[in-house]
C-alpha cells in the first residue's frame, strides 16, 4: 500500500520550472499565480477561511462524494494490463476493427471511461487508486527517451530538397516542420507536392536519408531507463508516440530492449497529422482507455507542449534540444527524466473533477450583520471592515506606525483564496479620524479593499470606474495609505518586467497597422488562452493571470509580466511570450524589432491605436513640449518593477534608483537612429523625455530631501496636471486640471464629481519620472533592446536593490553627489553614454563598480542569477554601448543603410 501511494521521490531531485494551470469548465485552461499559504490553512486542495470571519456552507457529503468519484480511475489496479490493447505492434484486423485492432463500430468507440462511472466499493482499492493508478505516461521518442541530434533532421530535408531540385528550406521553415509527419510537411509547409504517390515517395526517401545519416545507433538518454522502470514498478501504463514509420520505430525499440515497457505504440501510419496537431496523443489515450485529463505527455519542444495542451493533457518538457527558459509554457520542465518523482506526476494528474460533474458551490454564511454590504466597527485605535468579494482589514494605530492585517477572500462561485499577512508601515504624520464611518460598496469583485480608520484602500485594474463607490470623499491620507499598502516583507518581494517592441511587416519594414495587431492579439488569445481586453469594439490587449499584453499609442507591443520570485522565472516568462508572439506572426509575415526609437519611419507613418486616452494625450502633448508625440509613437522601453518593505526602504531604493538611472541609460543605450540617419544621440528615447512635459518627468530632486516620504510624493502627484477621468466606459478630457482640485470636486470637466482610488491609480500611471512610485518602484531609464538584454535589466536592478550590502554600498557611493551632478549626468548620458566625464574620470569607471556590486548582490541571493549580467558586463568592460556598436555597423558593414537594423535586432 505504501508503495502504491508513491509518496516519496525516488531520486530526490525537483523540477527546474513549474507552471500552474487550473481548469475552467471542462477544457479551457488559464494560468494562475501561485500564492503560498500556511499548510494548516489548506484543506483538500482548497483554501479554508478563518473561522471568526465566515463559515462554509453547502452539502459537505456531496463534496466528499465528488472527491471520492475523482479517485475512481480508469482501470482495476492489479489487472489494468489485461484490459489494454494487446502488447504487439502488428495489430491484426478483426471484424469491426481497423488496422490497429480497435473496434470502432457505433456504440463501441470511444470506449467507456471507467473513471466516469465508478463501481468500486472496496476502500482499500480506493486508497490504492489514490496512488499512481489514475494516470498514464505518453512518451515521445527522440530527445526524450533516446539521445537525438536535431541537425540530422535538417540535413535530411536539405539533402532531399537537393535531390528533388527544390529550393532549400530556410531555417524558420525547418523549425516549423519539427514534429510533423513527412507527408504533412511536404504538402502543407514545403508545398513540394500534393500528389499522394509523390508525397509518399518523397517521405520514404527523406526517411531513408535520415536513417543513413543516423547510422542505426540508438542510445538511451541518461536517467530514462531508471524513470520508466519506476513507472513500471508503480504500474503506470505507458505509450510511445513518434512520427517515424512503424518499422523504424519497432527496430529502434528492439535495439535498446525497452519494448516491454509500452502498452501502446503509435507510429506515423496510425495518424494523419503530426505535431502541433494533438492527434497522436489523443489516439494513444483512446487506445489506453484513459481520459485526456489523466494523461501526461513527455516531449522536448513547444510544438509538443501546444499539442498536449490542445488535447487537455499535461506536459512535461525535457530540455534536451531547447534551453529551459524556452519551454516555460510546459507544466514542468526538467533536464533529465529522473529529476521527476511519481509524486510530481500525481500532482500533475490531480485535476479538478469537472468531468464528474460540477462541484457544488461553497456558500459564504456571514455572521448576523445589520448591513448586508459591509460591517464597520470601531474600538479605540482599531478599525475593521468586511467587504464581500474584497478584503477584511484590521488596522491598529500605535504611535506613528500603522500595522495593517488583511484577510483577503473572493466570492465568485467558489471560495478561491484566503491570504493572511501583516504589513507594518511607518508614516511621518497621520491622524485617525474614527468619527468618519465610510461604507465601501464593491460592485464587481475587481479589487482588494482595505479600510483604514474610515478611509479606503483599493487595488483595482484601471480603468475601472465602478469597482468602488465611496460615500465619503477621499482625503489626502487615503492616497498616502494607498502607496503605503505596497509595503511587503522581504520574503514577499517579487520582480516584474515590462518591455515594448516595434512590430513591422517583414517585406516592407513598415509599422504594423491596427488591423494586423488585432489579428495578432486574437491569434494569441485563441491559441494560448489569453483573455481579451476590449475598448468598445476594439481589442486593445490581453490578460492571463497576472500578465498582460497592451498597446502603446503607436502600436508598440508591450508585455507587462507577472510578479515573479527569481530572474530565471522572469526570463522564462519573457521567452515564453516571445515564442507565443512569433508562433502567430510567422504566419502573418510580421517581425518585431528590439530598439529604443523607431529607426526608419516618421510620425506621419505611424498608425494610432484606437484607445480613448491616447487621443487626449495626442491633443495635449504639443502644448507642453516639442517631443511628446515622438515619445508616444516612436519610443520603446524596458523597465523593472521592484518592491519595498517600508517607507524607509522605499526612500533608500528610490534615491539609489534615481542616482544610478543615468548609468542604466548608458548601459542599455540603443536608439541612435531617426528616419534612417544617425540622430546624434546614443539614447534618443532618453533625450525625448527631456522635452516631453517637465511637469511630470525628470530626476525629482525632492526625493533626496530629508522630509521625503509617501506623503511628499503624494503632494507632488496631486499637482501634476491630469490627462483624463474614466467614467461610463469613456475617457473625459481633464487636461491641465490637477488631482488636488479633483479631491475638492472642482474639476471643470466633471464639476462636483469626486475621485475614487481607481482615479488615483489611473493618475499615477500618467506621471513619467525616471523612477516612478506606485505600490512598487518602477525603474524607467532603459531603452528597448533585443531579447538578450531583456533579462539583463532586471538582473542589474535586483542585484543592487534587493541586496542590503549592495544597496548600502551604492548609497555610500552616491551620498555626496549634488543635485547639479545628477542632473548633469541625466542631460549628457543620452549623448556621450559611458564616456561622459564625471569628477576625476568617466562614468564608465563608476559603472564598472556598480555592475560589480550588482553581480555580488545576485550571488548573495543564492539563485545562480549572475549570468544574466553578462550582457552589461561586456558593455562596461569595453565602454562601448549597444548604440555605438549599431553606429559602427551603420558606417561599416551596412554602408550607411538603415534597413539592416531590422534584421540585426529582430526578435
């Protein structure tokens, strides 16, 4: 019994990367972020509520019955092999059966799934079923179980093209046909022939060439035999799938003596199409008589991941051909199969029981309350509010410090999460007005609501005007508390990366039109399960978990990443995004360029995206600066968002970030061209910000004042002119007016209307200093660049700001820098980069010390992240910025032509 439970890892290794997927209904998949909870709070895979706050209603006996049904697996534990397709490869034809021996007569196929109609009543057998008997493993062949040389496949296709007198397929076409059947590739991608006889002839010849190159030598990958032995020990059925001909596959399997492991073998003759079509995997599940949700596919490419997920199966990716970060879309990524334990497979197969019928909704039974919407109590210095669908918060005032304790829950169908955390935030001055008794009415469960002594703190995604309605006007202290609510303990600090890129037509190099961007967004949404974000009839973005894709005014395509713990996860997220984008755009003839400023086209050539706020900004920008429209339509950036633990920690990081921002600008300078010619700057993007709108940009010298804190930043933001207010799904032009006037109900655009915290959050996004404060800090000084540098920027800032030793060293280095010196660096670095004179030397020398501090900080974090700094390490070693390398190419190899930059910096 203990063995069947498979409760321990047989090798002790853990997967390198784990994604999280939940089911919506029967087949839709969406990514979710994983939040840690105390173990005692987790009951049966769901998160329990705190007893004093609420009780769970509903019929618990029904819930238990459903979970019992989920344990009834597809086959009897000890006799499953007798129920499966006979283990022989030449399936004989029988009456009513096809060439695989499967009876496909109406009413017989597909077979009954015994997990759907459980008949077991033996509790010991049910206990065994809770072990490993409820899942099946489907293995690909090359690169998963055996060693594989992917170059041989490419060489075979190139040799065949030469024999047939066809053009040699380019590299991107060869990548596209990976995993396809030969006939499928010949007819659908290479378009060499559609004659079935010719297709079969060429497919057979290509296979002969491959086998000649391969030499008939097969070698198991390290750890493969050990892993399949363990699966055999735990009686987990296995299938082998491949697009190789059956004769070749059988010979290979026999050559290394592993034929006894597999209950089913699927070869090229058994299916019409190869990957990314899921036909092979679905057919294997049918032959094994398992539902797809109980199947785990083992492959080594993103085509496998896509096919498995399309079949509603989980996928383990083996990083044999591609690096780990390129396979982040898989549910697990490993380098060797023996890094996995049976527990890992059980966890993957432990899907929700949607196939057994919907689980009864767990109802929230609230304590008796005179108000159905909220309950507010006051007890000396404490305030407590319960907001359905949002948060329960207990805040105590002790001296000059506020301790915020929140219990977060959701009521949207089922109880989804309960999170208890304590944040202690220091304030320089606050008053707690316990006489103010404000009700907060949540309309759409869109945010997290906190109530601090009669005031509101709400997290909601802008623009959303009706998530929260406050019956009392906001006060300045509410805005300060909103910023302070971002304080987190160090163990909860995360890394968020945002990057923008220019889309262009590969044939003409012209910027993408909105119609093309709309097609791209729809393609990503449909293929990779993103939720569409609409403005009226226009698709303007996508959301998936805590990631989002949005459009800048000129169609710049932006990924706003989820808050992640390590740089490895951040880089995997970036590469997963780029893979998804390329999977769609390759079919559209679209490419993406990683650069800080549009190198070829003028403002008149850039289309404007159909977002209401951008029209308001376009009309306002020329009134306050000469380069505002260039900022909107022709710049791209990469930025990193980082957390702080307290007001004091925020101040230290804010100051370090502002002081070092010119160094980051120099290290990542990558925008030396305008309309096909050198523009005289290394970072034209950075220069543009100096004449965009000085009321909302710059180095913020007041951050270095002794009095600086959350309150002082609020004072600054209150006087930054507004752009808009979002009401009734429309943007209202409020340019030139201030949020301070809004607090008093004195906006001319909506007289008498009062702001919500959503309005405040929207307003904060329209302020553009070099470092921006929201409920986290944004480092905003770097140009957009190619994928190699997208992971380097977060590495630079994490190594400095998330390591106490490095942060203190930076503060010591910059402590005596004057406001004039900081501004001088800000003004000159866009022109001279690391060669900017500074004190007794060059900025390059300071940058070398700072990059060393960042590297040391990353090494102290213990995640082996310092390799991400290699890109900037080379820049500081030579003192040559990326922009200067582009200028060298322009004046040399490119012969002063700008078009080659689109190939040089193509994602």
